[in-house]
C-alpha cells in the first residue's frame, strides 16, 4: 500500500548491550491531510561482504505527535488542519539481532510517495522516499549511530535569514561530519535496496535544494544549515551524518527533510528581558568588580547560531570600549535559546558598562525563531558593578 504525503524522516540504531543486537528507530513525518499511517513498517538489513540479509518489522510506539505549530505563522484554531506544513511525527521501533558482525551493514526503509505539494522535484507525488543508515560493527561492535535532537521538519519564510540546526549528537562521543547529499528514492522497496537520487527540477540539486538569496551552506562540524529563502516553495533536503572513530568511518545516518517556505513570517523580534535581566530598575544588571562574564536574558527565543561576539558593542564607565570576545548561547533547544553568556576582553570596572547590539561580521544582529533581526541599538543593557555589597551608580 502507498504511504503518500510523507514529509521526511530518519532511521537510527542504538546498541542494546548484547552483541550484534540493536534497537532500530524509524521516525516519520506525515502531512495531516495525508492517508492514514500504518501501525508497522518493515526495514531491510544487508551486508555485501557477508552476503547476509534480512527484514525486521518495526511497530508504532505510542500515539503520533502533532509537530508544534510555529509562532512565526498564524494558524487556524484546529490542532492539525492539514495542508502545507501541518505534520505529525510517528516513531516505530524494534529490536534487531544481526546474524553476524560485518564492516558494511546497511539498514534501509522506503515507501512511495512523497508529498505532492513539493515544488522542487519532478512529479514529486510520484517519487518515493528512502532512508538508510550504515554500521561497521566488526571494528566498532558496541557503536550506536548519531541521533537527532531536533525535528526533521520546519517552516521558513521569504526574506529572513535562518540557521537550521540539525541537533545531531553521538552517544559514544565519536566525531561527526555533516554534508548535504541527494535525497533518495527506491520505488520497488527491494532488499537489498536499489536506491537512486530523486529527480530535481532545474536548477535545484543536493547542494542547492531550494531557492535562497545566499548560497546554501552546511557547517560540516555541527550540521547547521544557513540560507535566506527568496521564493515561496516546498522543497526537499537531505543531510548525511558521518561518524568517525580514530579517523575511521564507522557509521552514517541520513535525514530527509521537507522544507516549507511561506511568503511572510510574523514579525517577532527578540529583546533583552528586563523582568529577568535586571536586579534593579532601569535595565541595570548587577555584577562584581573584575568580572569578565555575564549572562543576558531575552524575552523571546533567538537562533543560537546567529550569535557571534561582534554582534555586541560595549563601553565602560569612562567611555572606553571593552570588546566582547565570546558569545555562547545557553541551553539551546531545537537551535533556539533565550539567554547568552558574553565575555569581555577586559574585566568590568567600577561604574556602569553599557552593552547593545550591532550587526556583526555575519551581517546580522540576533535572529528570532522567525528569522527577524533585532534592530541595531534598539535595546541596551547597563551592567552595574557592586562594591562591598553596595552599588555605585554612574
């Protein structure tokens, strides 16, 4: 049967502690207007070096979860109305016992069809989706794959900048390398699989999967994808996470992502949060003499990767510049945070240090969840140094 209106997903594995045994987890996203999802899904596992193969049935875990609706967009009152960008998350799991250790185990899942709303593929509704993961449990017998902590789906809007964080972590502490790769199709659901790249509409490709006013780039070290949409579209993007241990490749996972780009986001702008930030009135943050690090809170979340040291300007009590040399977002979730730790070049001195935002070397200040930029100089924090439990005001 067809499982049309699939809007992305990924397939990962987790070592159970028993040799050659893994928990397989398939995460899929279904358009709310699509057909009913099955209660089970089959995956294939195959090793060319051993010529061993098999199938496993993964069962639905719990109830589907409606992907939270973004504050960037105005929605109808109903929870999952369907149509462009309204999706549910389904998770399927099973324990798989591999018949032997091998250097080239490949897990795969496929179905027809993709969401017919996709505009960057030729006949998108007739192209399938293929997910895979690779494992070398001959040289890394206890390895678990990289795992994603963010959703494989999101909405963006024309004219705003985005840093889309894939949120991949490795439970074993292995090195991860990220790259943009072809989304795949496997129309016959064979085992072993016989996948092929999807057919993009010209000029789109694996490294240029949708229209952007700047080149679409991915940070190979952390998987953050940077782009500036300039056209209303529904696109497809795939990210490969390669896992290395002592310089050797021991695993990969592929994430397939539907990118929904709308005409305009709600204008949500981050600003410093006076109610959390201040210990005294008038936007004053208390600190101590010779401190170099402070934490700034905001009233809404912003994109973690949009924060760099040159976004901040500061002057000490006597008008002397005190450059910010470090800007570290705190507790990022889905690539977003509401607080940041900044470190000054020089220790804070008696009196009041003023901090405000300017466009940094990345071309923006801080970007909200919706890609809107805090205007330069629109908000200021006054940091007041305390002396002997009293405060000297400038």
